C-alpha cells in the first residue's frame, strides 16, 4: 500500500488559482471523490494534500476545505501541507495559528517560480527556523540550479525537517543530468532533508517516456538519500500529463520490484508515517 504525500485538489468553485490560467490542461476541477476512487483501486491507502498555490488571501480557506474532506466517511486524507509566505513579517502569527490546527502537517512556499533571492533573505530564513522542533515540515520545490541555494537554508535550520519535492525537478526532457546529479549528492549530505520521488513522469517527453528514461533520476535520488530518507508522491493531477495516476503507480512498482521488503515498506509508507506521525 502507498502513502501519497503529494496530492493536489482543485476546486475552482471554492478557491482561486491564478497560475492555472496559463495551464489550461490543469485548469479544471480535480476533486477528492475522483482521486479517492482511483486511489483505493490501485493501492493508495493514505494521502496528504499539497497546497496548490491559491490566491494568498485564501490560504486558510484551502486548509478549511481539506479539513472538510478529511471528515468524510472512510476518507484517506491524513492532513495538509499548507501554503505559506515565510518572507512575510506576519509569518510568526500564521505559524502560531497553524500549530493549533491538526490538519496542518507542514508548509510549502513554491520557490522555482520566484527570484533566487527570496529564500536567501534573513526574514525568510529566520521564519523557517521557527519550525525547529515543532514537528511541522517545510517542502522545497526548486529548480536544479537552486539546489545549492536551498542547501544554505537547510544548513541554517538544522532542527527543521525539509522535504525536497519532485527529485529536485530535474530537466529530464533536456537530458541535463550531470549538474542536477552533483547538486543532489551534495544536498543529501544534510541529515535534516528527505527526498520526495514524485513529478518525474511530467518532466520528460510526456508522450514517449519509459522506465529507462526516468530510471537514472529515480535511482540517483535513492542512491543519494538512501532508502529510508525517501518518500513517494503522486503529484496528481499533474501526473496526468505523463500518463496518469495509474501509470505512475505501476512505474513505481516496476522501479522498486527488486528492492528488499523493508526498503519498499519504508518508501511506500513507513518513512512518511514516521515524519508526520500519522
């Protein structure tokens, strides 16, 4: 059974997603009912919602929506990674409120669409450091050239658990393996960061990718972080660009088929459960 640590739910009738206006393929409803039906058929037993970069004024409303969905009968939703703005002076108040919200398991601020200076500011770093020893994690969504920058953030906050999304967003389509590979190896030396294997089916040729084309990125992430510092995410519905949820689950099983049982269990569920205590 799989613990999906990266599910995006899209409810345009409830929330505003400004960035989706430029991505018509994804700018459609993606509901929990539809996801849950598929997930239960293919062995996904638990999931966390990953923020969808809603209008900043609706961050709390997105969390409220997930709380509602968690309360549904037989729901497999276990919590949410909330959007956040650590560059804001109001983050400390935001964090104090979040500590009392059982839905929130961590935070994310999308960085790959922002100027590199954002995560290097003193305000940003000091605010992330406020997560130290709270049990709340911080997801990092960055491009390969930004990996050395976030290494500095990870070093600045040694008591915060960081999660690197999408294998560090490698340029699979462009085949630029060497720089990404070097940066991933260096980043993995930090003990307070784990890697999320997700998203990669959408980074290559979405029509022609196969196991051989994504295996080098999958395998190097595992080799860098180790079998007990990796977790799995569907990146649904973005994974639809590369074949869909069912295809990515099948590829995951194929890529891990020869692993010992304890390594598969840690990757599929165990590590995620221990990080978020669910």
